[in-house]
């Protein structure tokens, strides 16, 4: 993405979530519990669980928390039934937004998501309205200051990655969903650690935002991420470096 520091946005997001660690861990635990319940407790046979565990680890969630969440999923002791719902909509400047929700109350979640869109200048759309803007991909972020560029490139491509993109001091290894686990494990086997590894939604195109629209967009994204039921928010905006610096200031 030209001019946009994706990793600065990720770090901003992580810092924000770290400040609300209790809520973050609750969301991560819920994802692990549901993945275990639906696909079993073996991460090698359950890609949703493997992805949930890797994400939890990337946010420094303690091993005990992860194990307890898996035990709840295996035993179903809490008796709570969660369902996954995807909402689609538009934010300021026509930014496409997908919201992944994991909830035990569909009506509550729908009302909250609708209210957030309305309050922040966005609007919900019909299913499929913006989904075409994104594609499901595996994403593995590597700190380029710790490893040689050639080593990262070689290990990723030999393992079956589609592409390796550099942004500043960091690299993003992109894979097809079915190749994600193999590429991630291959990087680990060569001694390359990653900052973040997950199945995610990558936009096929982006909307370049000026400062005013960027502020509005970050507000709606932040509000959605603060919702207890929201697991992930994907949006196709592009913030130029100078605008990002202005927002940080």
C-alpha cells in the first residue's frame, strides 16, 4: 500500500487493545472455546482453533488462559451457545467494512453494530454488498530487523507463500488459506519468528483517506472493536504517511 504504514496501524491497534487487556483476552478466549467446540481440540486438525491460538499468543495471552478456553470448548461446561455473524457496511468516504461477530444474543449484537454505524456516519449494507472487496488470505508478519531479507523471502516462497511484501522494517508473507499452516510452520522450522500470524481478509483495493475522513474512519473502527461481541473488523482504507503522523500527533 503506497504511503500507508500498515504495521504502524497494527501497532496502534495492539497498544490500544493492550490497555484493555481484560476485554481482549475475553474475546480471544471466546474464539478458542467456540473453535474447540465446533472442530475439536487438536489444532493440527482444526485450522480455526490453530488460528485462534496463534492470535492469542501474538497478544501475549497466558498459556493457562488458552488451555482453560479449550477445556471449556471440549466440555461445553458453560452451557452458552455462540453463533458467528458477519455484518457488512460502509464507513466515511465509502470505506468498505466487514464486521465479524461472535455472540450469544443476535438481537443485541445487531442493534449495537447498527447503532455504531449510524452514530459514526456509516451505514449497514446487505450481505455480499462489500464482501467482494476482500479476499481470505493467510498473513504472517515478520520483523525484518531480526532476519535477512533473503532468508525471509526464500523460506516463505519455498514453503508455498503467494507473495512477500515489505513495509519499512517488516515483511508480510501472504498465503492461500489452505497453505497458511504449512507456510507458518515452515518459517518456524527455519527459526523465523513472527509478530503476528492469522487468517484474515485482505482488501483487493483501498480508499485513500485525507485527515478528516481518516479520523472519522478510525473512530468507527475503534467503536466497533470496543464492542464485546465483535471479534474482527476489516476495512479497505489507506492512510498516507503524513496523515498517519497527523493522527498520531
